[in-house]
């Protein structure tokens, strides 16, 4: 499985992918003073200009040098689908013709204790995915490449521009495995968190992983206090391997060793994401084992009824089964919620809109999704 493969470098880098120190170094190479870095960052992240010429407190020569060396927006907005629950699904085209999806989710009390005014953005980190989680559409056509830091940051700026409202909560749960793109992800997070950047607090950032144990241990050493979510989806190796092929490389015992390291170095609770799939992982035995594992690392559990994916065979359990599973966790003293998921009517499973667009354009052959049924 590919990890941390580079994003393409054949085009000019995007200005929103540079940190303040990067700007100071580049300005020095141009014979410009360091204070210009803050001016540039203000134009990029406060005023959100659409051209370098709009940076009117910079000299004409510097504006020209910026235009010659950088581009502004790494994403082109192509479609926006709205759901009856006000969730919006955004499709962006990248410079190489590939597509990514980003989902805007309005207030959702079941998700990490959100307040009513919270607007969450579900951010993608890769084009496609190599990890082949069996409930997800992102990997149906395989892995293409990592997103660079600017393409990650650009999803926030574009979502705010299109929606006209501030995004104040991020979950890296979109297309791709974030920890397989750790270098670009952590750079993007520094830009997102910085007061000179997007300015979203670290406690409003959640990184979700399928369970890459060594990367979790490495991430635990990062100073920012962001949150961690684990796509668990099975409480035993036998069940989890049916859903999460990564479990063969990093079985549950290995994953939990990494989570114990995380727990000793971080203050935030771990969240277990657990998609309930009829007849696969919704038994009382799985609920009992999940409760034991959650208590071991003081994790909270976010139960999610299976979201239908075209080309995949599974179904969501009946509501009474979902609620019984939840009640068992609560009875064992586990903090747990049952998410009444948003966006189901617009095929909001990660990767579905992108898969359709790339199939229509002939980038991906049409039979890919059907091959999984």
C-alpha cells in the first residue's frame, strides 16, 4: 500500500500551501524584507483575493514575481449537490484532471458534542484510496495520488466561498487515508491552525484513520491537540478483517498498542467510528467486545448506520437493532452515540460523486463499481 507518495510537481505550487517561514525564505531569495510575508498571508487568508494584482500594498515587481512562481487556487469547483437535511456535497477538479469531494455538514449534535452553530467540513486527503475498506466508495477505482497541502487547505477556502459561511470544525474523514499522506496532512494542519493562516483551533480538528498503527504513534508526538478517530467497525479480528483489510497488517492488538501510546501523550478522548452493517458486525457479542475495548482506552463510540454504496452488497440493520446495540454500550458505561447521518439522499458516502464524474469522463472505466457487487 502506498504511503506518503508525492503529489505532482509539474505545475506551479499554490501560494496557500506555504507556511510563514516558507514565505520568509522565498522573499529573502527575491531580495524582499521578511515583513512582506505577513502582508501576503493577510491577502491569502484574511482578504481571500483572487489575483496577485489585488495585493495592492506590494510593489508591482513583487506581484509579478508572485504570479510567475505561484498560482492561487489549486481547486476548480465543478458541482455542488444539496441534501434535504442541508448537507452539501462539493466536487472539485484538480490541475491533473482528477476529482475530489468535500462535504459540508451543518450542526449535528451526535458528532463530537457539536453546538448548534457548528459547521463541519469533511475533508479529503487523497485521490482515491489504497486501503479498500469494504463499506467505502473511495477505493473502488484504487489509489491515484496524495493531495498536497494546498489542495487540502483549499477545500476549506472554497467551501467557505461557495457557502458564504465560516467553517469552524474539520474532520479528515473524506476520500483517502489521512495517515498515508502524513507529511502533507501535518503541513496543511499547521496552515489551518495558524493565526496567520485559516485560524481554526486544533481542538476543532479530527483526524480519522483506518488504523495505521506506526503513523498513529508518530502522530502522537505532534504538539497540536487535535482529535483522533479510529475507523474500527469490528471488535474482533475475524469481523474487522471482513470490513477493513488493513487489519491483516495491523491487527487489533497492534492497533491498541498504538492507541495506548496516544492515550499517554494526549488529553483528548479517542473516538471509535463503528458502521453498523446488517449481519456482519451488529451482534450482541460484538457490542460486548466493543464495550470492553472502548473502556480499555477510555474511548467514545460513534455508531453509524451503514450508508448504501452502489455496487456494494451490504445493508443497514433495522432501527431496533441499531438502538439495541447502542443501549448495550451505554449499559456498560461507554460514552456512545448513534448518528442519524446526514446526506444519505445525495450519495454522501465518500467517493461516490467523484467516481461517477471520472467514469463519465472516461478517466475510470464504468465496470469498476459493478465489479464489487
